């Protein structure tokens, strides 16, 4: 059953048609990779989905959990568990891990922020993402791999149902990348649906159940990895529109 259908999505910026009639179907509980060369429209598509670009600024329909959705803001989509982690992390440098996770959403008691509650919830969340750090640690004092895990912990705090990761391993080393992908596979076992943008084909081959390929703002195809053999050559050909040897 699909958890998400994006139908005929088009989105323009001055002088650029970033998305042209794009379709995307994501099954509940799968890891769905979105592939494409730089500028293909991957990030724009996910910004449409998560309300960064609100209803009215794009054409087409979004059906999420069986209903047509017209998100007017990021908080609108977050409310239904659609959480996007952008390529540029949204963490606040001078704040602690706990403050970053609960920023603007702090647990309170009788109108006062309850930091002991926030810290204990943070400890639980950090355990879930496999991060062995104090909730007190400053976000700038942990590495980018760990920062990415804090973003995921933050998504869990918001009760994520559809997690969108825009090139999450772009600035991670091999060890941190592997840990992140393992975590996604673990979340999948627990029922989470995930969309991951990546052009690292080895990573995609490892985690993806489906792959949608975008080229020049259009959907090229969706490959079902359960029934189709995927090869690097095939994906690259689909991404660039010609045999690799022609490049
Ligand atoms: P990808 O994530 O696949 O690299 P993007 O979705 O970021 O691609 O960009 C798709 C196209 O839209 C590119 O031509 C890009 O330059 C353009 N674009 C993206 N965001 C903006 C923006 N905010 N303003 C103008 N053009 C944009
Ligand atoms: Mg890009
Ligand atoms: Mg992008």
C-alpha cells in the first residue's frame, strides 16, 4: 500500500522549470531512494512534499496516508509525521544536543520548560539512534556524523512517520555513513518509511527497496528492487540518459 503518492508535480523558479510533471509513489514501510544528477530536481521535490514550498506554489497533487494534502508550511507536514532533514543541517551551534532536539517544542510543567524531562527524553532518543553523548554536549563539539544522528533523534521526537533524508552521507566518512544506513535499516524493521536522496550507488544498492530516478526535472522510472536486478550501469544510464561510455 502506498503511504505517499505525488502526482504530476511541476514547480518553477524564475527562469527554471525545476520539476515537470513528476510522479512518485512510496510504499508504506519501505526505503525509497531518489537518484539523479546534480540539478535534477531531487531536493525541490522533497521541499514540495514537506511544505517548504507550500500548496499554491507548485502544480500537482500530494496524497499522503490516503488523503490529498495541501501543506501550507513545514509545521503542517511535520504535524502528520513528514519530517525532512535537509542537506544543510538545521542545528543551532551554541546550543546543547537536548536544546537542539526540543527547540521550540520543549516539554513544560505549569508553563515552565521542564529541562529534566527534556534531558531524560533526550537520553532515550540518543539511545535509539545509537549515540553515546551527554544531552548537555554542545552541538559544535560533536562530529558531523553525530550531528546527523541528532537530526534523526529530533525527527523521532516529532513522531516521524515518513523520514526524508537529503544526501545524509554527503559529508560523512565511511564509518559514519555505514552507521547511518544501519540505523535506517533498523528503523525500517520497526515500520518507518524513509525517502533517501543519494547519488552514492553503493549505498542505494545496500538499503533501497525502490529507486526513483529523476533527470532534468522529470521522472525517468521507478525501479522495484524486490523484483528487478539493479546494476550500477543501469542506474547511471537512467540518470544521465545515455551509456556511461558516452560521457
Ligand atoms: P538536486 O537536488 O537534484 O540537485 P534541485 O532540486 O536543488 O536539484 O534543483 C533543481 C533545479 O532548480 C536546478 O536547476 C536548480 O538550480 C533550481 N533551483 C533549485 N532551487 C532553486 C531556488 N530556490 N531558486 C531558483 N532556482 C532553484
Ligand atoms: Mg544538488
Ligand atoms: Mg539537492
